[in-house]
C-alpha cells in the first residue's frame, strides 16, 4: 500500500502548531482525550515545529513495540532528569555502555530469591503505615501523601538499608523535599522551550543546588557502606560488589550514585500512584472492596502478616491492581524510535530516529480490545481471561529489554500493602470527591482523602 504523507492531527496554528492548545500539567490526559478522534490509532502533535506521533491502539503498538524495528529513546521528561540521574538505568539510551552493564549486574536483584528478602523491609514499612493510620483513626488522610511515604520508605529500606522515617515526621526529610523540587523543575523544563529556562535564574540555581545536595547524600551513603560493610544483601550491596557475568566489569561510584537516585525515584512514585488509584477505585466499588477484603482475610487467616508464599494467593487483589494500572498507568507514556525509515499500519511513514510516544492511558482504552473501556472491572484480569488479552494491548511496565526492572517488586509491595490495609481498616472516601489526576513525572489522584477505622 502507498505510504500517506501526513499523519492525522488536530487543527494547528501557523508556526506554533499545537503549543497554544496544550494544557500545562495535564498533557497525558489531554492527549488521551484526543485519541477517540483518531480511530486510526495514530495522531501527530506539533510542538512549534517539533512533531511527535502518538500511538493509541494495540494494532499499531504491536508494530512500534517490535524491538527488531524500534528501540527505547529518551523523551523530554527523561532527558530533563539527566542532570540528576545521569546514565542510570531509566535515563540511559540503550547503546550507552553503562545501560547494559548495570542491567546485567542488577537483574538478579529482582529475581525470585532476592524478592523473598524484601518481605521483611516491606512489612516493616507497611507496619509504620498501619500504626500511623491507627493513631489517626477517623481523621481525613491525604491518600497520595500517605502512599508516597510508604513507597519511599520501602524502596530506601529494601534497596539501601536506609530509613527516611517518613511516618515519624511532620515535614518531609530534606532529601525528599529536594527530590520533589528537582522532579517538579525537571517536569517544568520538559514542557517548556529550552530558551525559557535561561531567564529563570533563581530556579536554575535552586535546581543545581538541589541536585548537588542529593548527589552529596547518596555519595556519603556509598562511602560509608564502602568503609563499614553491612550485612545487608540489598540492592546497594549488589551495586558495590556485583560483577558483570559477561565481562567481569563493575559499576563505577559515579554510576552507582546515578543508580541509587534512579531507584529511589522510579521505585516509589509509580507504586505510590498505583496504590492511591487502587484505594480510590476500591472505595467507589463496595462489591470489589468486599471481595478483595475477603481474600485478604482468608490469606492472612488471623495472622498479622503474610508469608512470602501467601502472596501468590492474593489473586483478586492482584487483579484489582492490574485493572487500576489499565485505567491509570502511573507512568503514562514512553518513547521509541525506529532504526530505519518505517511504515506502520501499512500507511503511516515514521522516518528513522523519529521519536514516537506510546500513550498508555489511550492504548489501555482501545475499544478494539477492551469492552466498555472506562468501566473499572478487575474481572478482565481473571486468570481464565488474562491470556486472551493481546500482548501489546497492556504495557503499564513498558516494553521488552527496557521494561521495568522493578515490576515484581512493585506488585509485591502493592499487594502486601493493599491486603494489610483492607484486612485492618474500614475505609470511607470523602463524599462527593470527583477524581482529579495530578501529572508530574507520574500520575496520581489529587486531593483524594479517606478516613480509616481499625476493624479490630
Ligand atoms: C506500579 C509501579 C511501576 C510502574 C507502573 C513502572 C513503570 C515503568 C515503565 C513504563 C518503565 C519503562 C519506561 C520507558 O520505557 O521509558 C519502567 C522502567 C523502569 N522501572 Fe519501573 N515502574 C514501577 C515500579 C518500579 C519499581 C518499584 C522500581 C524499582 C524498584 C522500578 C524501576 C525501574 C527502572 C530502573 C526502570 C528502567 C529499566 C531499564 O530501562 O533498564 N520501577 N518502569
């Protein structure tokens, strides 16, 4: 078939393209709302001359997620994190030597054997959340804030044997405050033309100061672990001692710093959003909540905490999490580019190295795959139905060799936390709350509060 010359696109302005129509801090939601207008599964957005195709259907995703034709590439949000996270796993291009090296060294940290060791630190962090909710029984709690404290404490403890003690503080740890500021500024940079940042002197200086502060703390953690080796067999131990099984090479201290920062960020934001959205859906769907709670209680069988083996029996809780990630994939997009000129869908030309966005909230609502796409229905992921979901229709953890290394860690942590919360508390969402989704690097429900009362 003949390749078309132009991709479908909304009406655009001369020179500025679609820039004047793009809402700040709501971009993923704006693009997702556009998708039904382009049933072809592709549309183009023109950022004042820089054109970006968006992929929104499983049929086209199957083509751009073919790693023989397309590779991951670093889009604007990740590029703006490079001063902080350097060539850490998330922000490295696949052909940078440190990506492959770190990937081979760190994959074992997320295998079955390693995950078993994460149970104790995960339970410790969840225990602090439960204690905090008991102490604040009947008070309104900001859900995203609570889940962020939990997930940050979990990755810091499980990965680096470091305690932020988020539930023992009224204001965030200085490391966390600096990290939040840097992420905010990085996101702002990602959505602005480069020229705009030059006259924001104060913001630029603060960004650099915060990054230097964060690097300083991480470098200190690395130095002190080198001086006084710990018994912990955690992620940091593997970063410091691990050798590439292929070449025998080790990670440099500079790269370890970038990996620690990467894991602290990638390891908490997304899981926090997942848990927050899951609690939002559960409190709106009493039947789903009742079934998930019944399963949690049956698995716990009167004990205060599950064993590692029990996690596989939280089947319905896992379905709830999977359906939550379908509707609100908390890392809402990633980018790929073809090695050479490509034509997808038999007619849409994608020139070599052209960055393409895979827009997950739209892909996960593709009407050709999902009946009543807007309906929250964990039954879609029931074991008997799961195999029928086309592979490329559901990609909340990314794709292929660049898929999320922490997927199993995240699901284990989220299942555990959700099961413990359901088993221990009655939950009441704020009446009349209408979902607003906040966009930073990731998605989260904004202003969603609930009250919790101990069940026993
Ligand atoms: C619900 C939770 C999570 C979601 C939805 C999620 C999603 C994703 C996605 C979509 C990617 C691919 C990004 C791209 O292609 O640009 C990714 C990569 C990554 N994630 Fe996650 N993630 C989650 C939790 C975690 C956790 C808990 C960790 C660490 C413990 C983690 C560490 C990473 C790292 C290091 C990468 C880069 C992998 C590479 O390219 O080698 N993530 N994640």
